[in-house]
């Protein structure tokens, strides 16, 4: 069974979600938010880097999905988001994890069947697919949706839909 | 004597420059470029992270100046630049280094006396101030200019211009 991590980086809050792919669906493992606080820039980026590093150490995911930024609002917010993404992705790379990127539209399409679904519809589908009794926080829910989307894409890449995880030299290919 | 690092992060090339502040001026120590290559995103960001980490280990700078992005060209380039900055700043933070940020205008003002100086004028002033016989590469020259700007600002913050480096718990304040 394969633990899959989903990451939704943000300049203030980075959501994370972990699911276990059983081959017949996914179980919930954990989710939450890394809040970067109000410190200096290097302290905020270090909070993202260390938070991701701790999650990888604690749950040992074999592969990671990260939200791809399709279109940032403006150059200033894109720079801030980029800095948080850089800190998160370096932490994943330092743990030998490769990552797959998905746009928000791809995630919504995979989870809710429509690229136009809103955050609350995604949240409800995440609850349904993972049989959750309580609503996760929105940022954590988005990260779980990314993990589920990544599980879905990995599944569809497998020959005949069979489970055949290939882990090579500490790296996963998908 | 204090080694000061200047960093000019970029999505393709990150320039670095090191100078030694003698209290009566600065001596050249080293400079160069970290090229991120054409690999996957996480490999490129890891190249920045590891490159910066190796430079800090090799030269043990006590403080760092980084170019601040005042206005990015567009959201897409801002995101890419932000990712490289995030990787570089996390590497500095993981070594316990605090950093000062300077806009390109501040750097030009400090080095060439005018915020409107072009890259080649900055390069010539860097050569003059550090008594270099050969032109450094442009990216490395910009990073050396940032290091010199940071040395200048630290000097002006000291009481009566005396050398009084305060290093606390592995961190420098300036």
C-alpha cells in the first residue's frame, strides 16, 4: 500500500494531505496546514521547508502531487507564491521525492468530474471519497484533493490498472 | 575580518559573490554562477539549494545580502524567480544566516553613485572597488555588487564607523 502526499503551497498557508492507495480506492491518512506566521521572509520560508520535511519523515510518502500554478493574479503575489513553492519543492527533492504537478482544473476534474467545481464541492467530494465524517479545513481539503487526483492519474498509468509500484533508488517515477 | 556573501537569484542563473570586509574597504574572495540546467523543476531548485549550501560551507560568510525584486516583468517570470529565491533563501536560513534585501536601485546607488547605472557601469565599479584585473561574469558581478552594497550598509550602521560585528547564537544581525 502506497502513501501519497498532496501539497497546496501558499505564501501564508501551505495545505497538505496524505492518502493511502489500497488499489481499490484511497483511505485517509492525515491532513493539515503549515502556517508561515508573520516573521521575516527567511523564517516563513524555513517554516514551509521544515514543515514539509517533518511530514515526509513522519508518513514516508512514496510520491507527491503539487498544485501547478496556471495563472497567478499578479506579479507580486506570483513572486510570494513562487518563494513558498520553491521552499516546499526543495524539501521534497531533498527527501528524494519526485513530484507530479496538476492544475486546479485537473484536480477538480478528477475529483468532482468538472473543472468548474468550487472549493466547497471539492471539499464534499473529498469527504465522500475518503469516507470522512468531518469536513477538513479548506486548505487541507485542497491538498487531499491533489493527493486523490495524483492517485487517480497513477492508477490510470498502470498497465491493465494493476498495482505495480516501481520504486527505484529511493525515487518514485510517477 | 568578515566574509560577506551577495546573492542574485534567477530562475536560470543564480550569481554569487563573496568579499572580505577589512574595515578599511573590501577584498575580493570569490564569485561565480550556479546554473540550474534544463532538468525537472525540482532538480533545478535543488541545484540552487545545494549550490548555495556548498558556498556557505566553503566560505563561511557571516552575513548575506540578496537582491530584492521590486517589480517583476510579469506573473509567470515572477513565479519562476520566486521559486529560485525560495530555494536560495531556505538554504541560507538552514545555515543560520539572516539576510538583508536590497533593490537593484539601492545596489547601483551604493556602488556607482546612481540608481540609473547600467550593468556594465556596475561591473566596472565592482572591478575598481575590489581591484580586479579581469571582468567577472555579469551575474557574478551583480552578486559582488550586492555584497559590496551590504558591506556599505553594515558599515554605516556601526556606531562611529567602528568594527563591531555582533554575532549571536550563530546569527548575524546585520
